[in-house]
C-alpha cells in the first residue's frame, strides 16, 4: 500500500475502531481474533495475539509420562552417534 492509498477509519463513541475489510482479509483476522495493542512512538500497532502463552523448558519438563524402558548411557551414546552419522550422510 502506497502513501496515497492509506485507509482511514473512525473511533466510535465507545472507543471501537473498524478495521478495513482488505486489511482483515490480508491478515486473515476473522471475527473474534484476539489482537495485542502496542503504543509506539509512530502510532498504535496491532498484532495477532499468540495462540499459546510462552513457555520455558522448566515449565513443561516431565509433563509427559515416560514410555518404554530406561536407556543406558551406552544406548544413548549409540543413538547420538547414529543420528550424527545420519545427518552427516545427507549433507
């Protein structure tokens, strides 16, 4: 969109803003899409809100039950070596 093609909208008495249809379609923002509103030096920035909250490994570690029998150190090392060879072979 060029400078001369700027779209405009108005703020309602309830503080609501209608986003132009072309922008909603381009962004695939369907009704009910949650948006993050950021105040920036250049104006207001709207971004789609993330679907899931950010997580850290320590937040989810151990959340899945173990399957199968525990591996020995030798089995783990053999698995690492096999994967390294597999990745190296495809380069």
